[in-house]
C-alpha cells in the first residue's frame, strides 16, 4: 500500500508479508496447481490450490482448497462477526499457513 500523497513508498510491514506469500506459493507448486488471488481482491484468501495426482503421462486435478499465508510476526487469524459468517459459508476447505522467516536474520 503506497501512501496516498507520495509515490514510490510501501509500508515496511507489508514487504515481508509479500515475500512470504511468494515463498509459500513456490513451496506449494510441486503439490498444487495455484490460482493466485490478486492483493486488491484478497479478503482472507491468498490463493486457491488444487491438489495434483500423477497418472501415466498427465497430472490429474483433484481436490481444491483455499489458502491464506501470514508471516509469523503477524500470524493472527481472527474471525468475528461477518468474518465468522464468511468462514462458515465457504465451500472449499480453508487452510491458514504461517511462515517463519527468522532463519534469514543475521
């Protein structure tokens, strides 16, 4: 999110979250076909993953799920009010994932 009145700036708390989300997608690619949700459309789901099963010469799409990724420093998955209603109405399973990037600090 850039500041309204200035260009070329991004709140420093958002960048690690973006990096973690990209990392999680890379780590899930061997198992899932990934449909990423663009950030401006992201209301609690970062991507839809469809499990893939190997068959002779093809990959077969099987079950799908919704995945939300958070960095460990802000890993709070709270649902209240309308959020609880949203969660109850989901058709696909929802999986919150937390990524800890602390190993990269010196």
